[in-house]
C-alpha cells in the first residue's frame, strides 16, 4: 500500500522562485530513491481562520505564502529508505535557517492512505 509524507510550510514571497527551484531539484532526487510523485502547491484560497487554518498552523507572516506539499511512495519501507538516503545526499540543499522557507514552523509527517481513488 502507498505511503505519503505531507508538509505545510511558510515561504518568503520574494523567494518563492528560489524555493520552487530547490523543490524541483530535490524532487528528482526523491524519485531516484523511490518516490513515485512529489507535489509542491502554493496557497491560493486559504483564508486565515479564527481558530485554525493553514496560515495559522505555520505562523505565516504577511511576507510569506503557505506551501502544501506531499511525496508519495509505493510503501513505508521505501519511504524510510528514501529519507535516510536523502539526509546523506549532498545534492539536497534545504537550509532551514537561512533558506526561503521557515523550518521552525514547518509541519510534516508520514501517513497511510485510507481512501485513494487514483486507479478508479
């Protein structure tokens, strides 16, 4: 069964293209190590909620935009192996402190799908 890593993060608006390029380059490496698909999506219709919302979750500032992303794998074992290899790969340049994204407020985790109609 497939496995999914999900991410929500804030990226500086004026560095969005820089983030897009880093993510595109990284997606190639993820796929090389077994990922099936990598998606990076920029927020367009995400209202600031009174209690909770995507912008609140990542403490997005006025000069930041929310990114919702996910990586699909054939299974959790492939994901675990892929992530271990990614951490050692010098091609991956994700600067969580001085890069275009705010690593301190990023939310991420691994998920087992319970509904997936991709093959319907």
